[in-house]
C-alpha cells in the first residue's frame, strides 16, 4: 500500500512538472505583435496629405501649378508653363492680323546690332518681349507686326508682344490651340530677325521656323507672360 502511494505521488509530481514546463514553454513562444509601420508622408507619394492643397503640391511641397496647358487664363490660352508651374506664356485666342509686314521699311538692314537680340539668341523662348521692345524702339509707331502686338489691349491686358521664333513654334505645336484657333499651313511672323531683309516665320503644322521676307504680309498672333 505504501509503495502504491509513493508511486502515485511520483506520477502526480511528474505530471505536474510536465504541465508547468509546457505552460512556461508556451509563454516563451508567444511574441508581442510588431506594430504596423506608418508610411512617412512625402511630396512624391501620390497622396494629398500633410497639409497639401493638391496631390504632392502646396503646403510643405512645391506650389501647385496655377493653370494648365490649353486653359483659358490671363486673357488668352496657355501654351507654355515652366518647371515652377507658376510662370509661362499665353497666346491670344485669335489672330491680331491676317496680313501685315514685319517692320517699317525693314527690307534692307539688320535692326538688331547687339546681343542678346541679334542672331540665334533672338529665337529663345523668353525673348519675345525684349525683341518686340527693341523693334518698336527702332521703328516707332506704324502699321507693322511688333507695334501691333506692343500696343494691343485685349481682355484687360496690355502687355502683349510679338513672340520669338521658339515661342511661336511652341504656340503652334500645342494641340489645344491648334485644333481650335490655328489653321494648318498658315504663316506667322515671329519677332526673330533672320537677315537684313528677312525675319523668321512659322508655318502651323509644318515644323519649326524658316527665314521669310520682312515685307511679306503674314499673320500675327500676340503672346504675353504670366
């Protein structure tokens, strides 16, 4: 009887130890769940967050573009926006002339004698205004392309100019403009001078500018900066 009691006690004690060991083992295996990491908001995550006023712009990010290509804005139609999204160029919605000369008696001499207007620099996308000012100062008042644009008041704005060759090319290439107000094959004067008797023109839908005669009667489309 004593042996049986001792045997039973031993078995009970061993069972108890095994149970305690299993409980301790299970607790060791349990791990605290790792908190889900929260993605850090950035200015390139494709989400409007962190006080942005648009997707990835405004607030702590770069300013949102104030308009879009092809939009009606600032008295005309936007045809170029720079990398900041805040500045660019606007085209008048319609032609200012269907046939006007480049200058006044401009068929025999270069009028641009010094940089940055003379030569290839007069083509650059932001030189239409300075080209126009130079031409008007040279010729004065008269019936010619640059003066027409320089004295234009349209939709509340009076800072229009005759676009440079690059500006005019960009203007014509813009499909929103091309499909609504430009006619394929129409020739336009730029403010870029090409020779003593020539100025660069752009034919809509037919590539970049080519030299033309200053005394030709071409279309004119004014532009302005914003």
